[in-house]
C-alpha cells in the first residue's frame, strides 16, 4: 500500500466514525456521511478503491437508511393510533426539535408535542395525542437502531470489498 492509499483509507475511516456517531441522532444524515467516505475513497483512488458495484449498493442502502429515519416516527405514531395529523405533527416536531437548543431534549419532546398538537388539531383528545407521541418516540428509537445498522453495513461492505 502506498502513502496515498493509507491517507485515503485513514480519511475514509475517520469519516466513517463521524458518520456512525452522527447516525445515532435523528434527522442528522449520519448514513449519508458514512457513504460520503465510500465516495471520497472511490474518487480519490479510482480502480485501487472499491468497485462501482459496491458504491451503488451502499448508496441504495444509504437511501433506505435515510427514508427509514424519517418514516419510523410516523410509523410509530400511527401504530399507536395517531391520525394523519398526529403523525405529521410528530414528524414536524422531530424536525423542528433538531434546531432548538438543547437539541437532545427537543428531539425527544418535539415528536411528543407535535403529535399532541396534531391530534388536537384533528379534534382528538390530549390522551390520544400523548399515546401518539409515545409511538413516535418508539418509532424514533427503532429508526436510530436501523440507521446505525445500515451505516455499519455500508462500512462492512466497503472494507470487505477492499480486502477481497
């Protein structure tokens, strides 16, 4: 391995670590950060890097991870009986909560408050909104786990293709 290959691999590995850490946060595109490590390595080293097949497969996995991140809160809210307005409220609450300080607090409270407001706008009770908010949180937790798992899969496919 040349120093350029070591440098490219080191930079990609640092990007992977940053992406994996950020994939544990909702709304943050951690899986896209991980995939950018694959892209940077491929563009930097060309044929000495992973195959285009791996780049495309990991890109598709990344798209699924990002879609999962956004849709699981809605799924969880709906699973716990939320109306469409409650589900949309949970999604908006999670998104807006990301931008409010301190973000970790609002990433938890945002979907709950959003689901409650959405349910109240739909003419439902506070209890129904609270139940929908709980579902949004459970869906969000599942999304974190899935997004992190998909990100790990991208990293694993990258290293496997380099070794094989």
